[in-house]
C-alpha cells in the first residue's frame, strides 16, 4: 500500500496520526513535519489522510480491548 510513495511508511503514518489524533489543520501538520526535517505539502497530507485513515483505524481497532457486556 505504501510501496510507490516518496516517503517511508513510518513518516506517512506519523503525519496521518497527527492529523487524526489532534485537532490540527493540514498546514499545522505540514509545519510539524518541517520541524522534523520532512518537506510535505498540505495537499499531499490531505490525500494521505483520505487514503490511509481507514487502514490506520482498522489497525487501531485490532488493538482495542474488548468491553464487557455488563453495564456495571
């Protein structure tokens, strides 16, 4: 899924995580990535979020603990 992208998988995942986890704009995430040394445009970040957010959500749901059926 990440095979033909310019950036490594970990960079893409970190950028998408920052956007989804915190209430940041795409330009804020662009600035944070620039501080870390990666020049990424905000429009590319938006495409990454649309493309990879479902996969990241699926992986996060795998690690969630099961809740019990009791209301207590």
